[in-house]
């Protein structure tokens, strides 16, 4: 039998009957109250059945059954309660066996019914006390009001204190239920900071508080009327307990309805609001409005306030807040009492001493809201205080990422009744998975969460363990240090910094792709190779970059003529890249991509994500243009002659040339460039990050007349560069032992000669004017280090540098041995738009060598 049936049977069969909610589980015992509730339940059930029979064709048979039930249980309605309770227990066990848990809505409804029943029992106690005090006439009226009550003889007066003490005990139990419900609301509000669903409507909670306070005053009135019977010893104890109940309810009903931002930057305005649930009922009318003040407190100050039960006033604020005093206003229409802070500004913060290796972004503060009010009818003055959720104050945007990690950890793993702001240092990995999934779905705003395979990859990453199974990880715990203090092996960032980058990228550019399950995302490069190695040529998948923050890459299969397969990963796309051309359009551009893993044609998978290409002329008469992405793999760079095409042009080799510092001015270059040719404006050129693999229109223009000093037309274009035996005499280590390839360390030759596409149709060197022969340098040497020299390497002595230039001028056909650049460090083929560097950080624009 399904849960729906069980829940329906728990509900009140007669919703209009507010006096007898059908909560059979809490009707225990056989006293007058339980008998009254059971009789009311029977009457409501019979009424429900009779109304159902009136709309049914078998009305006669149903009415006979109704009469049979009435005759069987009218004299003893508690028997019916026992029967229905047994049925419900069986249904509950069946649901637990199937689902292993009951839904949250069931527990919430159960708690509401329990409180409602407890409140009715308390109201019944008040009537009993009044009847006991007023004598037989009042008892007769009580029986008329509750017809299910059996006539009882007047109890002796000694039972009055006992009855009052029982009522007092039930009042305190109801108060605890209200306080617990308020704590649950606060905890749900905190979890909402991580993306959990939250029912923020405080109206039901306010109604519960007001109902309990109303019964409180009724009971208090009866106790004061029976003060003579209670005696001088019992009455003060009862009044003290009454004061404690009211004080707890009043102080706990002062809540932060709208929390300030949990990552708060100084000099930034923010909003917040507090609400006094019992304000409309208890606040005494005052000529001047009650004012609520907001102050910043440290974790230490918050702990001291909590230990004093928020009875002590704040001695000193830890930050300067502007516009921090607002009136507490009651709205008769909505029945609310609130103070709205609309333009609060944290001007500055006073940092406290941090613990051990704690950083600024691990330091937690809070906003303390406080006021003093007078309550009716006793004119009691009460000081109200409430703390906001923990806040991390930052002064710069680059602290935001680590501050969010502190807030996420605190929101997810703090306890309800904790000392501010204590939180566990280690938590089960299973709870961390739930937290990451909750955060991911909330940030991306998707209903598609993380899967089991995603959790497995994340566990391998955070624990740096690739040998454990999924089940092994489930029994482990993860520490705060592993989450956002320790740098991941071989990387320059923490686990959270990487995960937050994925969140940001997916939220900004990949939401629809993720929601359509087109991105596997959380998967290692090694496992991708295993998946794709057996797939047909052109099969691809999308994964988040493991080595870069906020990048998504395409892994695809390339098969050679011999059937061998190779899995290539295209250089990751950042949010900036995808803002220039979307992921779907980039996939459409690449003809080598055919099927999304495992076997979905790419147009079928991504067709709805393609942007319409504009063709023809626009409204102003301009011809439309488009940016296309191309990727050249190592297989694409094979000589054309191997495929039967025209013979390949000689490939230029990348050689090491000194690049001058960008701060050198053109006039300072004359000492070097003067002997080579006439003065020319300093025209920087871009330098690629690595050996180009895509098409380019970049060319190096080299004068033909340099042949008088250099045998080759250009050493950059010469296919046969020979090392001159004189060159090793150079004292510069940078020439004798070339450094590892850096993005701006080497000057390329003609770009088209570096690729497999053959020679470029650009103007050739023969068209350049002849220049004077290369002569030795006579001007004083430059003082700054050349760009190609690492910062730790000193400039060679002036005489050595002069000697080197003379030797090169007289003897050397080449400048240095040929240099073969290593593969790109990232291991990714480089995607290239038709225009190099458009929106891409593929070039170092700050350093460009001039035209020779």
C-alpha cells in the first residue's frame, strides 16, 4: 500500500472540523481528554462517510456500514482509535520497507498535528482548572461543551495544585516544540544559503507562537485566581516558571527574516530585515517607535553573547556600519512587525586575532540586531537580540572565492545548537557529495544534478587516490584543509577553487548543455582515453579541464589508415572563449567531430544549440562575416605529398633569437639595427605560446640584402642550418644551452613555413630593398637585459658582447644551432579562429619583436 494512502489516512477526514485533527498516533491513554478526542474523531469520520454515500449509487449499502460502525464504537470510541492506529502502523512499515525513509512533508505534517493536539490538551486543562475552581455548575457547563466527557464527581480541592502543575508541564512542552520549530526554520534558512529549498513564510510559525501565548495568558489568569489555594510556597515557583516560558518565547520570536550577504565586501551597501513574531500581539503602544540597531561582532563576541543567553548588551562593535538604526514597525494589514534595513553600508572592519594558520577569508563575523521593547499587559521591558548567519568580510574581489568556501562549509556542516561559530573540521565524504550537488544545482539553476560517476571522479581528485573504489570513498571523511587549504598535486589551486571555476563556467555558458546531459564534465583524461579508444573515428565527448580553472575541453578520436586510434584533447575553452563563439557553434565548425559519445550524431545532439548563421548583407548593406574555429591535429600536419598532393615546401625550423625588452625605445635600438639597415619604426609582432598547429597569416619580412652578411636568404627560412664552429666561443649561456621553450622566448620564422600548408603567397624577401652590410657595433651597449634572457641571468660584459657581434658579422652564416620546439605543455591542440588572437589569450601582446 503506497505512502499516499497512508498519508491520506493520517489527515483529518473532515478538514472543516478544526477541533478534532485526526492524529491517532498521539491519542494515548483513556483519560477524559483522549475520550473526548476519540469521540470527535468518530463523529467526523461518520460525517465524511455519509457525505460520500450521498454521491454514490450504492448509497443504501454504505449507510448500512456507517450505522454498523456507529453502533460498534459509539460507546467506546477509544477502540476505534486502536484499530486505526494498527492499520496506520502497518502502512508506515510498508512505506519504510519500500523507500527506506518517509518524506519530509510527512514529518512536517506529523509535527504540526502533534503541536495542535498538545495545544488542545492544554486548552482542555485550562477548562478543567476553571471548572474545578467554580464548582458543580461549571463542571456541568464543561460537560455540555465537551459532550464526550463522562460525568465525574467533584474532585477534592487538593487536586487543584496537581492539575495546575500538570498544565504547567504541558505548557513547557508546547513551548519546547515552538522553540524547536524556530530552530529548524533557522537551520533551513542557513541551508538555503547553499541552495536548499526553503519555505521562508513565517506566517504559520507566527500563528503558532500567538496561539501558545494566548493559552499562556489563560493559564496564568487561572493560576493567579487560585493563588490562595496554591499557597505561598508553590505560587512563586509557578510564577517563575511562567516568566521563563514567556521570556523564551519572546526572545526566540525575534528573527532575521532576510539575512545580509554572507560574503560581505567593505564599502558595499546591503539589505537585511528582522521580524518580531509576537510584536503585533505583545508590543505596547509607544509614543516613540522602538528602534533596532545593527552592529558587527566577531566570533569571540558572538560566543560571549550566546553564553549569556543574549541578555548582555554589546560593549563594542568590531566594524563601522552606516545607516544601522531602523524603526521597528507594525503593519496592521499584514499583521507583521518588522525592521527593514535597506541601505546599510559596512564602512570598515576591525580584524581580530586569528587562530594558527587561519587566513582572513576563514575569519567569521556576524551582524547583531538588538532592541529594547515594553510588553503588554505587564509593561515588562525586554532586551531583544539576534545574530545573523556567519559573515566573511572581504576588502577585495580576489578574496571572494575563498570566502565562499568558508561560508559553504559552515552552512553545510554546522549544528543547530552550536556555540558560535563552531563547525567540524572533518565531515563524511557522503555529506560533502550532497553539499556539492546542492550547490551545483542551485548555482547553475538546473534540475540535473551530479551522478555517481561524477562523485567518484571528485573523490579521486580531492583524496588524490586513483586506486580506491567508489564504496571505499563512501566510508572516508574529508577535511577542511583538503577542501580549500591544500593545493592539489601538480596544480596551483585547491579543490574548491577548481570546483567553483566549473560552477561559474557552467552557470555562465553551459547551463543548457548540462541540462540536456550533453556534457559528461567530471571525468579524468585517462578514463576518457579508455572510453574513446575503441570508438569510431570522430567520436567525442565534453569534459571539464582537470588542469585549468573554469575550462571545458573536447576529447575526440582520430584513427589512422592503419586503424590505430589516438585520443586528442582540444585546448580548453574558457568563459571568455565561449562568449566569442558558443560551444555548439564551435562543435559545428569542426568537421572531424561526428558522434557524441556513445553514438549520437552531433547535429542531433547539438542542433538546438546552434546559432543561426547570418548570410548576405545586413540592413546597412554590409556583407556579413563570421568567425570559424579550426583545429589541426598532429595527423593533419602530415606532408601533403604523402597523400598524393603537391610536394611539401621546406619546413622552417624554429630558432632562438634574442628578443629585446619591451621597455627599450626605438632610439635605443639604433645601436643594434643601425649597421643592418635604415631606421624604421619599432613595430611589435605577436609571439605564439608554442609551436603553431593552426593556420595563420603571420609572416616575417626579412631583407634580401642581408645575404652580404648571411649566406642564406633568411636563417628563419633556411631548411639547412649548419652550426658554425666559431659559435661555441660565445660566453652567453643562453646561446650555448637554450632554455626550455617559453611563450615569448623564441622568434618564429614565416608562419606559413612553420605549417604543413606550404609556402605563403605573401611578398618574398627578393622584393625588399638592399641594406648595408652588417658591421660591428660602435655605440655603447644597452643597459637592460634582453627579453630572451631569464631574469636570473646577467648581461654579458660589454667587451664580450661586442666581440660576439663582430664574430657573427665576420664568420657566422647562422646565429645559433637550430631549435626544435617541444610539444605544447598542456598537451592540447590549439583551436584557431580565422583571425589569430581574437578574444584568445594565445599571444603575449606586451612583447613583440620589431621588423628587422
